[in-house]
C-alpha cells in the first residue's frame, strides 16, 4: 500500500521493514508507532523470519518524534494543561523498545541518512547497525529541553562510555557515521551505494546462524551489564543448559564432525 507508514518486504528468511514518511524524514507519529509495533509483532509470530532489517525511505532513517503530531505538540492556548510527555514515552516508545529487544531473531539497522533523537536510539537498539557514509547520528534532545529517551540513557554509556555519552547528549552535535564506527556506536560505516546490499548480506548471514543462540547472546550481554562476574557465570550456565538440549547444538556439533555446513532451524 502506497500510504503504508511501514513497508514490508520478504527476501528468503529476511524481512525488511522500511519507515515510510520520507517527506518528514520518517519522523514518528502515533499511527507510525502503531504500524511499526504491529510489523514487529508479525515478525515475532512468523517462524519463517530469521532476521530483520530496519531502514528508512528517502534521504533519512528517522528524525525522531514529529513535533507537530497531536500527541506531543504543545498547546499554545493560555492556561492550557501541558502535554504529559512521560505518558507518550510509556504508551509508544517504551513498548517499541521492549518489542525490538525481545524479538526472537536478530535485527540489523541500515541507517541510510540522518538518525536524530528517538530515531538515533531506535537504530542503536538494533543488534547490529550499518550506516551509510553520508548518515549521521544526533542526540537532539537537549536542543528542545529534554533528556535522551527511547533507551538512550541506558544505551549510550554502555556503547561509548560515560564521557562520550554525556558529550553527545549535552551538546547534541551531529556525529557522522565515519566518526561513529571507531567510537563503537555502530558496527560498520559503508559507502552509500553499498548499504542495501551490505545490510541484506549481513542479514542473510545472521539468518543462517542459530537464531535462538544469537538472541540468547543478546540477552546475556544486556543482563550481564548489571551482574557481578559470578552472577554472569551463573546466567551463562543457565543459558547453556537450555541451548545444549536444543536441536541447533546437536546439529552444529554433527555438522562440525562431518565437515559440512550446518542447517539451523531453532527460533
């Protein structure tokens, strides 16, 4: 549908979701939130999907929240009650991040242009981030008197350390994809014309790997940030108990012994 705010394409086991408000740099509205969450729920329910690519239509990835959307636009009427932005976070952004990070398959962000505010942190919540050389990341929140949201306060210090995280958040400066890669903010910066092919190749590579183990790795690394070493070791043991009883472990060992490519099917 031409008026769909989320475009969906299936290539084998890879599903590409494209944010589709190019005239507004794919900034979020209430309806786009609903369509993206529904698209992610559909991924979770479809066993044929083994990896997701998230990208944007046009010249931007996502410029964050559309400030003209009625859910957040300030009411200039004298004496009007201010909008409760915390309710907007709880209603839209919190469920979006939780759904994205709980998907049973890995997610690749293909950042094709500017990723600002919530749009930047949407990308950073994905498992691997590829960015076109012309792309940029902007923690734009301080420019309108807000704090980083969409998980930004949790993500940024873990990705780049407290000093760099505060610099990005307090100053709100534009960070190019080429600068973001050596900081560890993203996985890789690629030439603009190669982004789509590189993202699909990476997604196909992930789709061929043991999905359940990849998702458990995401879970373990995220949880371990708040655990002691002994607690992390216990979590690893728990996850290995579960994975070791699954088909993919048996298949991986058998394929290794037979010197053949494994065929993983767990999800």
